[in-house]
């Protein structure tokens, strides 16, 4: 008798898990609350042009390669990938701008120009983190255990893994503006370097080795490929089906109740937000519920989508650090046309991450969006920028059925040490969680790997 699996949520993790299970001969039904699959990785249409609404860069090609291979897909054949050569620049008041390119020597030379002696230190830092990453990277595609730590030699790097991102970057001897630029990725999650997990220090090494990429059509093209693979494997995808409850009998998941039907299941896999799965779709033990409610949640922030008909040169991503701003740790301008040649006005996305707890009421967020539209830094970075569409945390929440208008828990150093959310739901047999909440971060590759595992 064929086992029946119901997958809740059609994000990258849910699609990957559903495909893998269907390919193994399981009868799989995927329930997606919204009108289309993809979750936060899905695309938007702005002025008849497709733009990314969520992730905007593939930072871990090796991980995504591995996940695709498990589904019988070749990443390079499935997606037209372009390597980003001029990756990002970080600007901040009172300090020279820091630019990180794919070319290590060019990056080091630029650092030396503004911070004499920093280039040599930077190269040494990259060489060290490359070696450590080579040792630890096998852990990304396997379940964690003491045996795995010993087998890979990762145990020898425990002091680094137990520290914060700042502690690792400080040991590089690089000047503070460079340290802040290397750690800018944690500002996207609204957290400080002292809170962030140390493995984020591997990002520069990845940029200079494996490289970072943008698919033709944006990161949303990953969703297209995964959705196609799911359908080809026989996954029954039902959109517009919001899960209301995961049925549990004798401490075992037995099905999913939606707003229109009940779907019996031998196994339930949830690709919905881990916090909402455990707190809203099941009845967790009080101790687990308290732990989950205490986790800091990441806001999707504010986003302005628009166009500009003025061609400018520069990197794909331009950040401005705003440490004095009460709500925004930084601002980010994303220029897709600097990776792929485009005809006509170029699509532009302005992303404004929010500090922890800084997301206010919808009127407050709309007022902050107006502030961004008048921002002189944005006007100078993107001359002629014309905003067309705005997304607030509530807008993201409504479009993606997010947990209290937030994304998954922020991957702080403490959260990573505690083990993140478990893939096997505590106390409920045959209920599994997939997606980035169960992996070391919120990259597309991590969600896909989690779906396979």
C-alpha cells in the first residue's frame, strides 16, 4: 500500500521535500495557502517585468547543486546562471566605501588603497576561512551528530563555531569599516555582529571561490524549476488551501485540516514557518511553546520596487549602513540590470531591513516607506528611481501567510548552538519540519537541502 504524505506549504523546502518523496514512490499532496507556490522566493510582476520579491542572490551554489542532484536535476542545465563579478559595496558616513568583488586580488587592492595594510590581512583571512569551510561544509548536507562532528574534523573548530561573528572578524585584524562590511549580511536580519553566528564569516570566502550567482529571470527561476520537477514527479499541488490544523491521534500526525477539506496522511511534512507549524497548527508542550515564543523573529522589512531609465555603473548590490537610525540597520539597493542586460527602464529594488522589534503598525511602516522615497542616498545611488510598488511587513505577511508578519527565527549565535528547530517535530510522530528554520540560515540552498534531508 502506497504511503500518503501531505506537505503543508509550497516554498522551496516544501517543493523539494514533496518532489523527493514522490520520486521515492510516495503519494504526495502539497497544500499551498496562496495562489502560487514559491513562498518568499516567488517573483513579482512590476510594469510587466518579473522581479524577485524575496532572495536576490545565490550565495551557496555547491549546496543548491547538491539538492538539485538529489532530485535528478543538474543545476547548470536547469538554470541559466550568471556569476556576479562586482558583488557589493558598503557605504557609511565618515568612512571610505568598502567594495567586495569576486576577484580576491582586486578586492584586496581596493582595501589597501583606503586602508593601507588591510589587503594582506584580508587575503590571509580569506585563506583561513576557506580552509575551515572546506572542513565544515560536509555538515551542511547531513544530519548533525557527535559522530558527524568527529568524522569531518569539525570538532577542532568548535571554539570558532561557539563564538559570534564579531569575535571571528575581530581576529582578522581588519579595520572596523571593513569588519562591518563583511558582516553586512547579518544586518539584513536586523541583528548586530555580536549576536550573529560565526559561520557568516564564510560568506566572503564563498564569494571569492565558488562565487555568487543570479539566474536568468532572478532567483524566482529556482521556484519554476522546482515546481516543474514536483509536477513531473506526480506531486498533486493544490493552491488556495490554507492549513488550519494538523490532526494528531495518539501522538501521531494523521492528516491536515484546511479551510475546505480534510486530507488524511500517513506522514505530514510542513514547509510552512516552523514557529506557526508548532504553535498554531499543533498543540506543543508548554516548555517547547515558551522556547519558540522567546525566539527573535526576523521581519521581512520594507521593500520599494521601481524602475530607473538612467544607466549607472557599479556593483550589483549597494548597501548603506545606518547605525544611528532607530529602525533601520542598513539600506540596500539591488540592480538586476548590472548582471543581466535589459532593454528599457531597469527594475530596481530598495530593501530596508528592520531592527529586532522595530516593525510597527501599518501606518508607521507606510510613513517609513515615504521616508525612503525621499531619501537622498537612494536618489543619488539610483538616479531617476521611480517607485512602483511597496511591500511592508504586513504586505509580505498577507502575500505569504507569514507567522505574525515575520519570517523564520533569526539565526543568532545562541540559536545555532541550541540546535535550531528540529526536523522531527517534538512529541508528534510522523510530523516533520523543512525549510530554512531547520538549517543554519535562510538561503535558498539551505531550504532546499532541508527539504531533501
